C-alpha cells in the first residue's frame, strides 16, 4: 500500500523579489503570486486529495488555501513544516551578508549543509525537521494522498534525505521555482520514492518567478543586481551631497524642476527622521556606490497605523535593473519593525512615472492631498502579515 505526498513550494513571496533573507520571517505574497495560484489549483483539480497541510507561515498557508478552496477542503497547519530558521540573518538583504559576515556567507554559498547562522539551523537540520513532519503525516494518512505546502530550503533538505543523498550532495537537488511540486511515494515499510521534483510545468513562462527576476538555472543564481542599504551619514560631506543629488532628481521627476527644494530644510528634516529611526533614510549601495535612496518620513504620525514614504529615487543609470522592488522591500522592513499596517506615498498628480511605479507594486489610490507643491494622490499598500492563530 502506497501513501502519496505532493510536496509543494509556496507561491512567490516578498523575500523572493525583494532580495531579502526570509526563512521563518513571516511575509506576504506578491501580486504575481496571486496570478500563480489559480494555475496551481487547476493542476490539482483532477487529483483526489485526502488532506492538505501547510506550514504556519502566511505564504504557505495562502498557497495551500488556493488548492483547498477549489476543492472545498480545509488547510491543516503544522509548524514543523516551516522554512529553515536563518537566525540573525532574518530579513537582511542578501547583498548585505557577504559584507557583514563574509566567511559565514561563503559557507552558505558553498557548503550550506555546514552553515548554521547564529540563532538558526542548517539546511540539513531544516530538512530533517520537515521530513520528520512528513513521515508523521504519512503515518496518520497511510494509504492516502495528501498535499503538503512548505518552503524552498526545507524542501531541498528533505529531498536530499528522501533520495538517500549525503548532505554534501545537496547541490544535486537544485532550487524549485515558486509553486513547484514534488511527488513522493511511501510504502508500508517507510521507504520513499521520489517520482519527480521541482516541477512547475503548470505555470506559464510569464509567471515564473525565476524568469522574472533573472534566475537562469536550477540553482537559482540571480544575474540582476542586488543592493544593500546604508544609513545616510549627514556629517559626511560626500554622503550629504549624494542625498541632495537624489533629492533634486526626485523634485525634477515629480514637479519638472528642483526650484522648490529647500536644501537646508531637506537636510534638517532628514536628520530628524534619522534621529527617530536609524534606518529611516538609507542609500541603496552597489559596489560601495550609492545608486538609490529610500527616505521614509517616520516623523509623520498623522495616521498612526501608516508608514509614510518620503521618496524612492534610483540613479538614472540603474533604472530598469530590478532595484525598485528592493527599495519597496526596505521600506516594508522598516515600517513592519515599527508596527505599521500600511505603507503610503504621496504622488504628484502629473508624475506618470511614479504612478506607474506604485501601481506596479499593488498600491491603490485612497484619496488626494493638496500641499504647497500641489495636488498629490495618496497611494496605499497593506503590509501587515496576519499571524497564524491556532484557534482560527
């Protein structure tokens, strides 16, 4: 008697496109994820499932919910199915890690089965934990067919174990795209056969996460640039000059001229923001050079549940290179830490480039604001992640 387990990676989530280390950090799905999910649900339409399980992280629960909803089933949550715990690296930009901990990051890149971040676990540990959870489900559903929605690194670790590979053979597993599926069959003696793995054939090419962010092979090596974020030092003349250069770009883009920019006031307002939160105003850094600015108006408490964007600016040379979503990710990271539920930006009425930018990242217009610089659209994006409650 065989027990069949469909092992599914969650749909595209924030960490996948914001280029941040999201292990057990709880994050939302992206707009593309909601387009991926109907294709995943359709794939499972002809599959008779006896139960659907998920990790307790939001991205997995929502992915499992798409399959369950189409079948009129419920999602059963098991925390043991969580992603790898990345400890002190959680929610850090990937590009920051080789600068912060070069030896540890090199180990993660070359021998991840040996790499344990302080406060975290290795890929092997995560795989053993998650695969142990699957074996428990197999015992509970002997002879049945179940779906299990979980996460990329824990799936890699579990598949390595399932195929009897040594930890150092982890690279043979490769990365599976978001919503990819593996099929495992367990016999009564507990032996397991991997029928297939990393199969995302249900997704049209335009909805592949790997394709959209420049991942070119099964190991998921990105070719588009990744940036890290450095707090602006206003006492450094070069950094102050770079800040004002970005400010002029912002004004010229939004209003057609920088004549209305009061540079002294801009610097002092920036100083107040940094005094309230060290991450409020940061440069996006590439090869030690500021190529973008994230300026968050943390001093604006007009809406206590809302984090206000001052400006996002990308150097013209680097526009169109995939940096914009990383700026959004930085803003969300800062404001989630500050307990905000929404991210809001005021967009000049005639700034078509900015309007397109915010629409692309699922901001919606909620009213208008008129100030000394004219009429602005109030663009808002929810950023709160609803945590799992066992009683829900």
